[in-house]
């Protein structure tokens, strides 16, 4: 069974959840407890560490390539499969260097669901027949 359409559907859902996550992260900050809002404000005002400075450009590049790979899935581009897998791994490793952060429970749930969808996409790429693995 060809799973190209399912992968494309998951890619659209994943892209939509990324947008929803970014939106909810900023819109729900006011609903955090005062202590957590204070932590967020302190994190914004502090100077970035040397590791954060070094990791910033590669992580932004990975995010752009990750979004491009999602668009590639939607447009059925074969190269998008490799880009998606590599950028997912790169972003997972890069997150280790970014330090702690605070999210509202709704935003954290959206993030968890999107990570699960990314895992489903990768699993389908390696275990099923689709246009992305000729």
C-alpha cells in the first residue's frame, strides 16, 4: 500500500501544529503563574551563553530546512525525506544546548503531539512504500 497521501496529511498536520504551537506559546504566557512569568522575563533579559551563541545559527538553519522539508512532503519532493530525518535529529541534538524553558500546558501538549507526528512520519518513511522511498 502506498502511504504517500498519509505522509502528506501528517506533514500538513505537523506544519499546522508548529504554527499553533508558536501562537499558543506567546498567547498563553499571561496565564502562567507569576513565578514562571518571572522566570521567562529573566531568561529574556539575560545575556546568552557562549554555547547558545554558537548554536543559534545552526539551529535557525535546521528550523528553516525542517520547514522546507515539510513543504517538500506536501509537494511530493523525494529529497524532503532525507532533509526531514536529518533536521529532526539535528534539532533534537540542538535542543540539548538551549537550556530550560517554560511553556503553558496547552503549548507543551501541542509540542508533544507534533513530536509524535514527526516520529510517525519517520516510521512511515522507513517501514512503508511511498513516493519518498523509491
